[in-house]
């Protein structure tokens, strides 16, 4: 008898130690008696935990049953330490008892508790509260195709875990950012992080998801006074010291916030509060029509192109100080004309060609992009096709040469944007150590593109021959740069 008592006590202790993963019997307010255990195994570590690492009131777990047609499902809602089950869209006990393959799949979207489920063919598709298809970007938890029994009540265990990633060396990462305005739509951009998008659940209970590309937006979700962003840290940055600078795009106010947060090495799934990396929280703010302009046309990826109002390194848009710095292609340190226009005193001769420094699309990698290196965040050089779009979607009359205001004004021809314009000064260019083309007569601006023959592309307008096009040449010439950024 003593042995039995000791064993009973040990079992009590074990249950007590695992109370995080064991849930009490869940009452049902519908036809199905539910007795499910719902646990979670978040593998985020670090100092922050506002990404909902424990169950919170009104959290919802969506449960789908193999062989039960969409849109029938079971909603599990958490409140005050317990779960309530609600049958949705006519789910009945006979659906569970009659299923040939008694397996279920559960989904938890930390910031998607108000989502509704509809049928998309045989799949379960999610919508927001307005009836729009839900595009949920961020980490989520799932229990895919686990067994259940139904003999008068639904029994089973849902161990909610983060989804497996296509590359096992990639890591989930989460950022908390404070100080932004409630109700605004925010997106976070970071060089080494790519979005994770939840898709749907098939009729067979298989969860679909999409892993995006680096430097694509992570959607921000309000979490108290914080904005919560989650994504996938690319394997190339895992375990490597990286400078985590950020861009946050406020789509509500059309403002760009950039910040260089400092160096950090991330080796596992992790929470990061930006203030934990460096303090104080200092953001550079760029405002539409003051620091950048949108002329109404997008790039080939459908992103809105925002053109900086000034050359890289310039102090004004037009006149003395508007030229900014001159760069070789792929060079990240600029060289200025000093004093009066035409007085070039820098001893750099732009005589060195570039190493391989471009991506699969033959555009400069961020570390070789002067606009990105100097301005941080999502600022970059325009691509060749983006300059072609500038030419095709604007009116840009011939300028008067030979004075401090020389250049071209590009006025949008896109409907609704005819009042938007962009001025680009005729800053000339540098061959060797001399100002080969006199300023006031032409403007030559680098693009980020290099063709298969390793010719580097530039955009030029010229007073003498009327040229207004893109072309290519040697990468060691000194041209100016007009930064851009693009947002979805």
C-alpha cells in the first residue's frame, strides 16, 4: 500500500510540474462535449515576451477535422485560465464520429483572434472582420494532423508548435518596437529577415505557408504599447554579428523611420527589443513631399517607388550644394566637388573596377549600395528599369545650361499625380581626376544594375545632344546618386 501511495504522489507531482501543458476539461456551449488538452512549445528566447508566449484572454485556437468539409470547424477561446469550445458553421457530433480518419489540425494566430473561416474549394481560408482575405504575416503555432477520439466526447492533445521552416538553419525572430501611433498601419524592413505568411488549411488538414524574400515587409501588430513584428532570420545571418538597422514604414501617414540599432549575433529563435540592442531609441524620420516624393508609378514588383528629393550627400534640392557626392559604381564613400561649382579638389581618380557584388537580379548588394550604406534602412540606388519608368511616366523638358539651377524637373503624367515633380541637378561627371563634363550641361546618375558583360548602367540627360536615357559604361567614372526606396 505504501508503494501505491508513493506512486500516486509522484503522479500528482508530475502533473503539477507540467501544468503549463495540461489544461482542465473544456466546457462546451454547443452539441459536442469537448475534452482537449492544449499546450504550447514556443522556442523563442530572450528578454522580451510581448509576442504572446503564454495564453491570453480571447486567444483563439482554430481546430479542423480531416474529412469534415470546410467551412465547419471548432473554435477554442481562452479566458480566465480555461477554454470554451464553440461549434462553427454547423459542425456536429456526427461529423466527428463518422470521420474515417480521426485526425485534427489546429492553428493559433497570435494577432488573428477575430478571424473568421470560410470555404475555398476544399480548403479552410481565413478572412478578417471585414470579409477580406486575411494576409497574416508573423509567427504562428500549429498542431498538424494529430489523433483524436470521439466516443460521446472529443478527446485529444494539441501540442502547439512553431511551423517548420524550409531551411532548418533559418531561425524565427521577433522584434518589439515602441513609440508609434495606435491605429496606424506599419511595416518593418530589415536586411536579413524575410516574412512568414500563413496561408490556409487544406481539406486534408495540411497547413500552407509562404516564406518571403529578404528585405520584404513584416506586418506590424499592435500589442499594448508595442508594435510586434515577426519573421525569419536568413541562415546567412544566423550566428554572425550583424548590424541590425531598421526601416519602419507608416503607411497611414506616409512616413519612413530608419534607425541603426547596433550589432548583435543571433543564433536561435529569439525576441529582440530594439532598445535591448542599443539606446536611446533614435529614429530618423523622412516625410513625404519634404524628403521624398511618390510620382504615382510602381516598379515591376508592384512596389511604390519613393524618390529622394535630393542627391546623395546634397544639402539642398537645387542650386549651390545640390550636387552631392560623386561615386564609382559600387563605391560607398562619396567624393565632393568643393567650393564653387567645377572646383574639384579630391584626389580620388575612380580608377579601380568593382569585385563581384551583385545579386541574382544583377543589382548591387546592400553592402555595396552607397545609398543604403549612408542612409541605412531600405534606401538604395534605383534600378535601371526604375529610371526607365521615370522617363516614361513624366514630362522632363530641356533645361537651361550653365547656371547653378541647371537640371531637369520631372513632372508626373500619372492621373492624380500631375502636381508631383522631382528636380535633378545637372551635376556633370568625373573621369579620372577632372570634371570631364561640365556641371550645368548634363547629369549622370548611377543605377544599381550590371549586365552579363559587367557593364554598369547609368541614367543621363545631356544639354548638347538632347539625350535622356539609360546606358552603360565603365564602373570607375564618378557619377552622382539619387536614392530611392520602395514599399508595397
